[in-house]
């Protein structure tokens, strides 16, 4: 089926890496192992029949209670073939890191910094992984499910 | 002797009063109202005295009161002497340069020859340039002495711009001086009695170039990159408040008036009505006797001069509110690579024509 | 000359265009390293307007997220509303009635027009063309009058609902739109004469902030900035949603990818959006505006007060929230700045498990250093203006 060309090619090329695929509501999704994310993304970007040149979105979801806890979600778009795909990689809390894909798409730079800032996921190979939306003295990673919504932070600012 | 002294004092008071006392606050009001009309809005009209709004004419008074009661501070680490001195250096040339601009001709009143100019210098035009250059110091010192990177950048830009355009301005005027043959502003004014001897017909390119250079000297839009609001907050006068801040602004407004005065004198017939010679004016008022006719002619000429002045002020205001701002390198390029060569060509052409006519 | 320059001891000056600066609207901090007036390096600090949108969404019901979406891109709030509602409807897999689709298209395009007006006006203001700013602000006021007539609010409208809309188009809307658009077209011509042919303006924006197309794609540009670089990508044409496939409109493309092209693309898009609104008003069918599914969309107040089923569903959806089936979706709409994406994860309860917004101006702001390095300090202003970074959307 035309819509599933991407998923078929990923499964053919990387049969060991793909954990599962689905197309819920028409969104092609592939869950892959986190160690192969760089190879898979490179394949998706460079293959002549896929050409995913847009890295649209990079985010993480915290499934507290399941193991592995975090899931990094990549949304890619191919301008040529007008197709979208979602790649997900599960990351556990104890080994909270994954390869950075900045070398493939520069757009990932700030998106990965945001995921680090809000979830605490380390992106190995990122040139400058520091907080982006929150200030430097912030403690914790707020979008994690165990971060209480009413938590207070220490006061910062110049002392008079 | 005493009559001359009284005459000088009256003229000084008149010019000082009209310029600093009248034009300065009124120009603030004009800026607000003219920009409002151009931009399809009402403008400032809230200040009132006992309920009389008077279309916002009380706003300058309100501004004056506000400014005088504001805290006057010198920022930390700033050079106190220069920080305080800079607005004075910026304001004084703007007031003084008007001393050589004639606002009327020669009149015989009560047996006394009245010459409507405060100082009839032989080097009138050079005097204006000399003192105009001094205003550069004000901007540069303000930028340096404020101990603020943004002011510093503003002062830097101001220095570069003002110096470049002074050179260009001097060269553009040479054409006018060649045609009229004198630096004395009263003589240039007197020579424009005939309508077709007005400077605008004799030196059209010179007019446009001088106008551009003068606006650039004054640091008004489109050349206001030294105080560019959106880039440098307020440029070289960021760290000023209260009276010193207003002195910068007053200097700018007074320089608008001075530029308008110089333009009128050099290019637009000074105090002459078009197609009306001095004799025609005196004979028109002959019903009032010799003194009366002179006085009435004097009033008509002064009125004409100020009408032209107001036209040029209006023109400068319109340009300010229409055009966007130049970038630093574009201003420099315009001054050195375009205006300077064109003014040199202008001198060349004028020289040839003067030689041929003579 | 070069020897002279080598002997002079120079230092690079680090300037802080801090969060409160007239030009960094949206509160951004630029740490600019200057060599004279040339920019050697630019570091961007965002996050001054971070309000915790995602965390707040996870603590309310699906319907309660709607006012938060107004405040994302606060110059075109209706587009955010429409995008979120469409995303939740995709998650639930329901389809709204046709009339609702047309009204949503009208609302989106009015918001897009007001967004472009604000951006071009601010661009003119920052460059010193104060008059241009006020002309377009007048045009924006008229468009906001229309939006107020439609939704009740000028800026944060909170108009779209999951499964429908708050209210139908009022009487007299079509005639008022014609009047407003006539005046807006006059003002558009005024601005076109004031800016597009103005040598000073063109000198400030042409050749400044250039972004070649392949780098723009690598940076994740979308929207008018990408189209100015010459890449034809508009979500309304690529993945048509609502009734955009029935509308006849063009997509303007630029050539060079500099600020002047971005300005021209936005000016032309205003015209195209006005075309879309006029077509939608012509073709609007009659019918209901809300989908008839009380478990997702409240029934009319008359029914809620009189029928027991409507009352029960109203009670349940207000207290516990609507319950989309578990799953995750991603939906993109064309925002004022580019692809506004919503990634929603539902766990079957009344509260969103994750409500992620893909902000279109986030990658645009990330590319600021690339666009201004080597240029002048004064080039930051038109570049940053034409990107149209909206703080509410970039920082959420």
C-alpha cells in the first residue's frame, strides 16, 4: 500500500531495529531501538524513494510506570513525496540518553535542547546541550510526570 | 550709539524669543499634530487649562513642567563633567547660528538705518558652518560619557555621520557662493530681489544636495541612525533625563529652524515676496509716510521670511514621518560616494557657467 | 592599510540586546559580539515567556486547553484554536459539518490576515517608517472588528470548540466583511506605495538575512520564510484540511530568501487570504455547526435544560472531560508563521496525556545566528522582524 511505503522500507532495511509499527488514524509510526536511531534517520533522509528532508518535530513523552519510561518522538516530512512518518525510540530512566541527530538536520539542535530541558534526556553528541526555555538555576525537569505542578523553585536574581 | 545698542538688543531679544521661546515648544506640538494628521489619528490633545483644550497647544507647557520636575541623574561610572557638558555643547550652536541669518532687509526708520540681522558678518556662511561643526562634540561626548555600550554606538554613528556630511555640505554651498560672489548672507538675500534670481533657479542641484546634507547634520529621519529608536533605544542620549534630555531635543528643533532659515536665505529669496521689489513695496505703503511705509514694509518682509521658514519646517517634518531609516553603511555611502562627487560636478558646472556669463 | 589595522589593538564588544529592547518584541535576549558594527557572533536566549503550556494542558480537561491555545500565537489566535480542535477531532475520528468547516476557514484566514498586518506594521515601525505601521494598524483594527463580530473577542477569541464552534455567523457579517475588505485593500495599496518601491526600505531589507532553500529546509523553516526562499510548501495545499481543497487561491513564492522576499510573500498572502474569505462566504452551505455527538460536544442549552440525556452528557463532559480513545496523532495546520503541529497523546481519560505544540517560529529563531552573522548590527532588526517570532508560540 502506498501509504505504508516508508514503514515497509524501514522494516526491510532494519528488521532487527524495529520494535513495532502502526498507522493509527493514518499516521505512519515506527518504534525503533534507540541505539539505531542515527542509522535509521540517515536512511530516511538519504534514500532516494523516501527523502525525508524536514525534521518537523522532536519531543519526548513520559510514560511513568512503564519501563522504559521515556519515549522520544521524531516527526519527519518529505517534501518531494509529501509523506509524513513518526519514529519513536524508547529510553529508560536509568540510561536516559540517546544519540543526537543534529548532524543530520540542524533543526534538531533547539528541539533536543528543549527535550533535555523539560525531560532531562541527554543527547549524546549535541554541541551545546543546555537549558533553553528555563533559566539556568532551575532545578528539575518539569514535564516529567513526577514533577508536582505546584513545586516552588528557589528564588534567583541579583541581591540588593 | 545708544540707538544701535537698543537696536541690537531688540533684535537679539526678538530672535531669541521667537526661536527659543516660540519655535521650540511649538515645534514639539507641530511634530505631534503633523504626524497625527499624516497618520490618520488625532494626536495629543489632553492637556487643558480650566477645561480649554486648545487643540493640544498646552502640551508644550505641560512638557516643560514635567521636564523641570524630573530627577536629573548622572549614571554610575559616567564622566560627570562631560555628561553634564554635552547637552550644552549640543544646544548652544543651534541658538547662536541664527545670529547671522537675516530676517529682513535694510530700512530707514526715524532717520536710522535698521538692518534686520543680529550680526552682519562678512563671513556669514562660514560662521554657520563653524558653529554647526561644534554640535558634533555634543553628540560624541554624550555617547562616550554615558558609560553605556548603546550610547557609545550611538555617539560613534553620530560622529561619523556628522563629519561626513559637513564635508559634503561645505562643498554644496560653494556653488551658491560662486554664483552670488559673497559669503555675506545679507548681500545674498538682497541679490535675490528679482524672482528669477532666487537661488533655487540658479542652483537647483545645490538646493537638493544641501537640503539632504542639512537633514543629515541634524540627525533627523531618514538619517537618524544615531538615535535610532528601535536599535539603540535612544542612541547617544539614552542616559539622559529631565532638562538635559530636553536640551538635546531643543537643539534639534532649533537646528530645524536654522536649516530652514539658511535654505530660505540662500535659495528661496530670503525676505522677498516673489515679483515684488523693495521699491514697489515702499511705494505701496507710501500712504503711511516715510517711516510708516518702512515699518510696514519691514513687517511684510519679516512675515514673508517667517512664512517661508514655516514652509521648510513643515517640509522637514513631512520627510521625517514618511521615510524609513537608513543603515549606517548606506548613510556613509550616500555621503561620500554620491553627494560628494555630485557636489564637485555642481561646482565645476557652476564655475563654467559663471565664467561664460561674465 | 592592512598593517595599520593589525597594529591597532581592537577588542570585540559584547552587547546585550536584552529581553526588554524595543526591537526584541516577544522578549528574546541576543548576546551580540561586535567588531565595530559587524556581527561576529550572535547567541540567542529564549524562554522569557515560557508559561508551561504543556504542563498546564496535562492538568486540565481536553476542552479546558482551548483558551490556552489562544495564547500561543497571540496575533493569530483563531488558527491555534482551529488547529487544536482539528487535532482532537482527528484523535476521536469525528468529522464536523460542512458549515462549521467553512466558518473555520473564514476564522483562520481572518487571523492570518491580522497576523501578517501586525508583522509588516512592526517591520515598518522598527525601520523608522512609523506611518506605515499606523496604516496597517488601522487595517488590523478593522479586521479585529470583524473577528469581534464573529467571536465576541478581538484578540483571544476562544471561538472554536471540539466538534464545532461557539456560535454561528451573525447577521450582517457578509456585508461588513465587504466594507472592511474594501478599506483594507485601499490601505494595502497605500503601504505598497510607501514601502515596496521605497529605495531606503529596499536597501534595508534586500540582501539581508538571506537563507538559501536547502539550508532553510535543514533548519526546519516552514511558512512564509520558507516560501520566500523558493520552496513551495504550504500545509493548506500539501495536506488540505477543512475545505481548502475547494478554495481557489495561489501561494506566493520568493526568489532569494532575503527579508524583502519575506515581506513581499506576506503582502501577497494577505490578498490571497482575502480571496479565500470572500469565496468561503459565497459558498457557505446552510446547516448545523456542531457535530451531533453529546459525549464530545455539548448540546444546545435548550436541550441541556430539558432533556435528561443532554444533561447527563453535559455534566460528564464538564466534570470529567471528553474521553477520546487512547492513541496518538499528529496534525499540522498552516499557521501565520508556518506549520503549526499538534501532537496529542490520549490515554482514554478526560485529561490529555501529552499535548505538544510544534511551534513554527522556534526553528526560525534558532536560525537567527546563521542569517545575521557577518552583517551589521542594524541588520538584526529587519531580519528579526520578518521572521515574525511570537514569544507566546516560541516559548509556550
